[in-house]
C-alpha cells in the first residue's frame, strides 16, 4: 500500500475527533495488520472505490464508544445500543469523507458505513494489501484506524456521469 494513502486518514481522524468530540488524539506507531479482525469491540467500516479500492475501519473500545456517544448525544447511554452504533458509524463516515478530500486524484467514492460490535469479527480488506494500523490514544480511550487501499486494475477506464 502506498504511503500517500495514510496521511489523509491520520489528518482526518485527528480533525474529526477534535471537532466533533473536543478530543485530542495522540498517534502511536504505525504497523501492518495481518489478521482480519478489528482492534476493538466496536468498529465502523466503510468501503472505498474509484481509482483505488479498499476499506477504512475506525475501531474503538466499548468505553470509547460510550464516551463518544455521550459527547455527541448529550447523555451517556447505559449500554451499546443503536444510538452508540450510529455515533460510531457517523464518525467513521466523517473520517472517510475528510480523507477523501485529500485523495481527489483517485476519484474515490465512499460507501455507507456499517458498524459491527463484538469480539472476533472479521473484516475483508482487498487480498492484495495488508492494512496499515494507525493507533491513537485520548482522554476518552483508545481509537484505531485501519486503512487498506490498493490501486484498481481499472484505473485507466474513463467513466462519464
């Protein structure tokens, strides 16, 4: 995976969490992920297509998900519920959308967010890429963004809208 794909997702994650949650993230060291499981219990996934295709996953712990939902909703949910999952889905959508603006040359289209909850869930990244893991820590808990993008074989095809 190309390094120029990563910085837009780092910037987008920092900006979205600062703007929407008033939360300062501290980035940890990047690594490759060889397993197909998200890092934490609650994960928002969005597929990307265009001149590149792949997936971005915003994965948070149960505690972080509840704290983020509390900030966005104004009251703390007692448990992981539809509101919490919607909050994580919306944060994932904002991260993907903000990163997309920095990757305009790839003419990316982002799909609708899907949120999965529970341990042992699997995520299907393109087979040609090992996703990059971007860990963050914050005052509301840990956040991990995984990005797996590969240039599409159909990059040279021209589409008309």
